[in-house]
C-alpha cells in the first residue's frame, strides 16, 4: 500500500511537472511567434528604409548632376556676357573715333568751303 501511494505521488508529481513544462512550452512558443512577428515587421521597416535611402541617393545624385550642369551653364553665360561687354566697349570706342573723324571732316569741309567762297569773292 505504501509503495502504491508513493507511486501515485510520484505519478502525480510527474503529471504536474509535465503540465508545468507544457505551459512553459506554450508560453515560449507564443513568445517565439511574437518575436518572429516583430522581426518580420522590423525587416519590412528595414527594407522600406533601405528603399527610401536608395531613392534619396538617386535624387541627390540627380540634383548634384543638375547643379553641376547649371554651374557650367552659368559659367558659359558669364563668359558670353563678358565677351559681349568687351565687344560693346570696342564698338563704343569705334563710334567715338568715327564721330571725331566726322567732326574733323566737317570742320575741314567748312574750312575748304570758306576758302572756295573767299577765292570766288576775290575774283
């Protein structure tokens, strides 16, 4: 009878331990599913962040190329403006020189005309 009671107690203890282990196993399995779900969500967030980073890098690269193009275009326009300014100054100087020559020619023409008139009057 004592042996049977001891065996029953042992069986009861074993059943309790199995129940505890099953509960722990279920809890661990639940935690595992939660962690896997968290990992999946984090992986999706990481993938989205990587995609956004690549997209931003492409935009930055394009913006840099556009900026370089605009800098080159600005340099060319500045060179062109400088050439036009030099040409303008040269043309202004030519106009001044031609005006001076015209004024001199008119003055000489008037002197010559006065001489002709004076000669004609002397006759």
